[in-house]
């Protein structure tokens, strides 16, 4: 016989929060941002300056994917488009349509033999939403699966549901918590980013910043901490990635071949290299938002498929939110 839920009820004094909010885990925020079964919303913002050249003796019109805001950096700077999202609906605002549209497509002109810099952005108010992987345990989704918040006369009441998968008396415990990887990076190749299909218009250089914002959406009360691993969200193939803030905890290979085994006290397979003990001396340095080099329980879940790149991984202990930033740069030749 299945038991779907057991209710719990707690009081908290906090007059600044909105009333009448309900969260299921997994679910989505009121403005349509999805989160997984531990409440993590993952959003990516991109800000790139791209240098392009037109080697033709006549003008060229470059069509822009409306998913990106853009601004042509020349003259008055009024060629471009910006966007914003309200309640899950995205609105686009083109500037100077006589110059930024052709055949009802949005883009910009490059004059004969002109070199121009164009800023491409995915802003926070229209961020690219990732869908993080659910956190798994031996007992499945026997956990808190819903939260309700109600503010009454300055007192925040919160209650919810804890799901129990069965009436069985075993197992008594469901394993040890460890930071499962909740995503794998998206690999972006130059020809996919700029499929210009034109021998005259060329990309010479790009440089900018990628930001990953992680939010524990249901944590209105400030009492629900989360513990997980997250990979770099976007890899620009062939580009340099640097200035990671905060610095990543380890690489994917170290996470898979060393970290998970060492934390649960299991000897790794013979084909993995053994790290010196000094490399783990500082693995338990805690802050209120980030766990920089930690170890955690047995890997019951195989992380997302390896992309073939040894990409950065962060171990995160988070209350409400945190941001990860890094710079990217690429030049032709």
C-alpha cells in the first residue's frame, strides 16, 4: 500500500515575504523557470563582443537569432535589439527598424570593407534556462515534495508534504548524501555560433563573459540548504576559458575518477591514477554559499554523459543562490 504524503507544519517570523506561494519539487517558478527535485533553477547569461569584417565591395546584411540581444558598436550605437521576459512571455524591442530589418528578419548591415564590433547578449531578464537533472537516492523521491508559504499578520507559516514510497520497514536509511552532478555542458562550435554561409563576411575575434546563476527557488524560509555538483554550463570549442569566479573545485575527470571514490571510502579501480593526499588537505573548507573542494557519499547515480572534454566542476553547498562567472576569448588564426 502506497503512502503518498505526510504533512508537516512550522512557524517562522519573517514579515518581508509574499504570501500565498506554493512550490512543488520538481516544478517551476511563477514566471515559468523550471527547477529540479531539490529546487535548483539554472540560468545562463552571455555577453560577447564579436569582431566581424565584410571583405566584399558591397554591403552585407547579417541576420541575428532573436534569442540574442545585440548592439552594433559604431556611430550613434542605435542599431540593435533588446528583450525581456514577463510571466514566461518574451518581448523584443528592435531599434531603428529601417537599419535592423530586411525581409522582416532582424539583423544589421556591414558596409563594404568594414570591420565592426557587435555586442551579443543573453541578459538576465531573458536568460537561457537549463533543466537540471533530478537528485537521486536509493529510496527514490521519498522526500519533501511540496512547500506552501502563507504570510499572516507578519508571521510566515509554511507547511508541505513529505512523500513516503511504501509501508515497508526497510531500508531504514537511504544512503549517504553526496554532490551529484546536475548538468553537463553544452558545446558550442564556431560554425554553429556563426553559420554565415558567405565567403565575404568573416568572424575575426570574440571575447566576453558567461554567467551561471543558481537559485534554490522554494527556499523562501531560508532553512533549506542544497548540496550538489555543477559543471561549466557552456563550452566554446576552441576558445580560451579563464577568470573563473569562484574558481572551480576540480575537473570532471577528478570528480569521476577520484573525488566520488575517495569520499565514500572506496578504493578506485586500478585504471585510475591516485592523487597525493596533500591534494585533499583542504577539501572541507565551507562558506555559506560554496563548498570549495569537498567529499561526499556513494555514487548511486551515473552523472550526465561525458562530452569528451575535461571541463570544470564546482561542489556547491548553497542556501538561496550563487553565481559562477568566467571569461571566454577566441581569435581567428
